[in-house]
C-alpha cells in the first residue's frame, strides 16, 4: 500500500505493483505507528470494498437499515481522512524536528483515534450482519419459504402465545410458520436445520402448505427458542417442540457401573491421576499404600534431592496383565488410544459398585491440531460403544496461563454429539493443586472466559463441581519403591497431600451419586455427529460385504450353487492397521486368492514397518474367511439386490458426511473402492492363476462406476438429507 503520508525518495515497487516507502525513526517509533495505523487501514479498506454491495434479496425494512449504515459510513469516511491527514502532519513535523520523540509517542494515538477504530469495527459488524441476513433470505427463497418481519405484523413484547398466533396466522390458509431471530439462527444451527427439514417434509406431503419464516430480530418480543405455528384451512395449532431430541435418562442400579470420561491436555498428568486414584480407593491412608502400592500405568519421572539437587531417574512398570473388571486385575483396553480402568467401590451405599474411568489421548498434541482432531474422533467413537455415560471429567493444572483452541473444539464436539444435556455432566478436576492451596489458581479466570465464549453457555464452573487433587503423594510412594529417602518434614507434607486428595475424592463420588446417578443413555442420542460416527464405523464392513457378495455371485455362476465364502470378523484388542505399501500374505479359498489383513501395530507411527503413517488405514477387526456349503440357495438376483442396496446406501452416507461435516477431504467410500480394486489387481500381477480375481476386478470397477453415478445424482439434486432417513438407512 502507498499510505501517502509523506514525500520520500526511497521507494520500491514490487513486481505486483505493491509500493513500499522507507524512512528511519528512533527505535520503537515505527512499531507504534504500525500497530495503530495498519489495523485502521485494513478495516477502512474492507468497508470501502463491501459497503456498497447491492443487496437485491432483502426486504424494504432491511433496505432502510442499509441506508442508515451508508449514511453513517459517510461520517466514518470523513473521520478517516481527517485522521490520515493528522498522522501525515505529525510525521512531517517529527521529521523536521518540530516535535520531539516523547511528544510524537504521546500524540500518535489518542482517545479520538481509538474511537474511530471502534466506529469502523461497528460498521464492519453491521455490514457482515447484512451480508449474513441476505444469505439467509436468499436460501429461504430458493426453498420457497416466505420471509416476513414480525415487527410489520405488530408483534410486541407483552404478547402471549395466543396473540402471536392471531397476529401471524391472520388471513392465511394452510401454513407452517417458524418464529426465529438472528441470535437463535446463529447459535442453534442444528435445531434450525431440524425444524427446516421437518417443514420441507410436511410440504412434500402436501403441496398446498405455505412455509413462512417470521423474523423477530427487529421487534421487542424476546424470543428464547424456536416456535412453530401451523394452520390448516379449518383449524390452527401452535407447538413449541423441544429443539433437540432429549437424551433418555435411566435410573442406575447398584450393579451398574459409573462411567466417567477423562479428558485433559497432554502432560496434565492423567496417567498419574489414575494411578493415584486406584490407591485412594484401595487404601485408607498413606502408610497402608506404602506397603502394597498399586501401579496400573508405567511411571517415569525425575526427582531432585538433597542440598545439591541431585537428580534421580524414577521408573516403575505398570501391571502387565490386567482385567477390565476389577482394580486388582484391570483389563487391557480395546485400543491403545482410549483405555477403560474399572474399580470396585468399597465404602458406604456405593459398596460393590463399579467405577469406570475412561482414559483418553491428550488434547493439545505436539503433532498439531490434525492429530488433536483424530484423537477426538477416536474418543467419540469409543464412547459411542458404551451403553451410558455419567460424567465427563476435565483434568487441568491450576497454573495454566493458556487454553488451546482445541479445548473449545472439544467442548463443542461433545455437545454436538450428546446434546446440551451433557453440560450438567461436566466436572473439573485440578492436579498439582497443592501449589495453589487446593484452588483452581490462574486457570480459573481463563476457564470461565472459555466457557462463556461457547455457544452453549450452560456449563457450570463452581466449587460444587470442581475438585482439587495433588498426585505428588503417589509420586512420593513410587520414589520410595526406588529407594529414595525423605526427611520427616517431607513425609508429613506428602501425608497431608494424600489426606486432602482422599477428602476430595469422597466429595467427587458423593457429587456424582447425588447429581449424576441417572446416566445418559448414549444409544438414544440422535445427532448429526452421532450419525457421522456410526457411518464411519460402517464403511469397511459395507465395502467388504460388497466385495464378498461379488465373489459369491462369481462362484454361483462358475460353480453351480455348491459353495460360497463367508466372512468371519475377529475383534482386535489393540491399535492396529493395514499397511498399503507392505506385501501381504495371500491365501486361496474357493479358487479366489485373498490378501490377509497383515496386522501392523500402530500408535503415532507404525511399530511393524518403516512406511509413512499415512500409508496405513486403521482397523478394529481382522477378517478371516470360511468356505461353506451354499445351503441358503440364494439366487444371483437376490445377491444383486443386496449389492444394489449397499451401493446406494454408500452414496447416501457419503453425501450425508459431506453435508453434515462440510468434509473437504476425499470420499472414504470412493477411496475404499479404489483400494479394493488395487488389492485385487496386485494379486493378478503376482499370481499365475488368477481368473476369478480378474473377474472380481472387472465387477468392482462396474460397482465403483455405479457408486459414482449415484453420488453425482445426489449432488446434482442438492437434496437435504433428513437425519431420520439416515438413521433408518443405518
């Protein structure tokens, strides 16, 4: 940009016409100018570009609003020109030596200039609101909704629901009307989409229904939830349906486990917290724990001792063979990403009840936000397989001066999947709280600000649902196992830490019993996020079912009804994947060569091969194959029908994933088809006898073409995929 602030000889033009002018200032002065002037210019340029848009689709009352904005913009332009001239004169006076550096620094930014920046920011906000409103109205018109301003219908603050009905449904025939405003529309997109889809569905069944969007943004009536009104020719009804399907609550019995999901940043100490927890539950005091310490998860840390701070490396392996049912013999996790640790409670009315702590990968992974997103998908997939959830425990350090962007995303994704009911199930636990006298410390204000910035501002953060622990007593016990000696004062300190943490644990269990004994039943949760997880878990089974159906059609035509191939999935306990680069062992069954899964152990990288992690796709079951008699006598027509239904469903699921997640990545079903075709083609290249596999390649190619056509057809129609239809299809 050429700021045109002062004449100067030293100027440079870049090859794209961007001009830079150079000038020397006392150290720090130029930073003062830039930090003030550049944001001002960027705001002005954005407004200059977008202020005079032709908003064609907006009604008259919004056109009047736009005129007011334009009038205000004229005043802003004048203020901006005056400010630029002031800065130019100030710079010229400074260069000529008419003012000193102190005066220059004082005058460069004044209250008046801060006010200009504030005015420009407000102008930008007004224009963006207008752009969003035009986009909304345009989308409504495309779907043949009628847009109406509630203020024009005489809606007032004092109106009750019957008055709303009378004013809005006056002189109309068969109508479905939704009451909304800009705030509701912006913060409750999922609910709005559900209402819109339902209204479109009703009109599809009755072409005479008029759909109306009543905008309450400009009237005095306080609308706190979507309201739908309806009228037929003879009767009229009003409903205020719940914006989201409520999750079913079911009374927990004493033999049901309490399931707690544990989330926290990487390095917050989740493993140490779980190790300490099992010992708090098992022993009454620190002395008992000293004699028979339980270490579930391997521990490794460094401790400095003595006057010279001599460092000692402390290491202790966790229990190798563990069951998933009791803390004396805890079970291995299904995957290495999420692990369940189940303890038996020993005290009071909860005696004998199971407490399941679900450990998860850390938030704020050093590999970046992409790894965080993958980890969060693993977490959501894992809890999707649970029957219920009682609480979500957020583990924090009390002296954390920042919270990652992903923490916000974490809360949002949990609410998207489980609904706003989950907000009351969130509890906060702080580790290493001895250093802040068992309070949240500096983390408290930051956490409050983060929770208040969420669209759903219902997550409580108070003394009641906040618990402060100190896991140093557990580290002390591990250090003693490594023959580290402590003086009496240190031992008394750790004993105090143990007792305080025990008190907090009892309060935590009591709080969960009092407030969260009715679990959220996860299988009853219907949401776009839940449907996405269900579909993602079905991609491999659907693709393999289609491939095996093709195998059996080929066998039916070649071998006259005698045998067929049955798929036998075998659950895998561990984090495994199939490598796309490494050669795989092939077995022959019913004259088909079949590549076995060839399991690789994978965490952040593959432990079995040196191939890039991106060349692996993760699996949670291993496929085995069995040759069986074709006793069902299925015809080719029957199998083709199954194949057609699976292929069409794959296209619908893919389209839904694209719609609901805004997924810009590659189509997972399409990638699966290509992967299967490559596997079969590689077999044909390697083997001398491959007639059946070659036939299978041809059939898979045809099936992929069918899938692409079905996908293209859906995309061309631009149809809205209804959530209920997707659940039926699942």
